[in-house]
């Protein structure tokens, strides 16, 4: 399993214990939540200081995932 899949699964498993901190940012490394920060910038700073260039996940704590849809106007992008 890739690092990202492991960390996403860890976040999902630990989410019930994190819901008291909605809107903050969790740092996930492997199978552990290593910290929770008020801002994305603070979480990134901590992550890079602790892990350097090793992969880690910063995830905003929310009770549900926000789904985003992206589309293109293909008629404009590919003139016939």
C-alpha cells in the first residue's frame, strides 16, 4: 500500500477522535497522527521540520469530505 493510501486510511480511522477539532489540520505520518495545528502553514512547517522531504499528509479535519467538480469547455479547448 502506498504512503498516501496508508495515511488516508489512518486519517479515516482516527477521524472520530479528531472531530472535536474541526477546521484544524492534522499531520499524518504512516499510521500515526503526529500533530494537530490551527493553520495549514503551521502544520506544513512542523511536518517539514520533523520529516524533511519524507512524505507526510496534512489534512483538514472535517466530518465529511468536500467534493469538488472540475470541467472544461472542450469546444474552446479543441477547435475543430
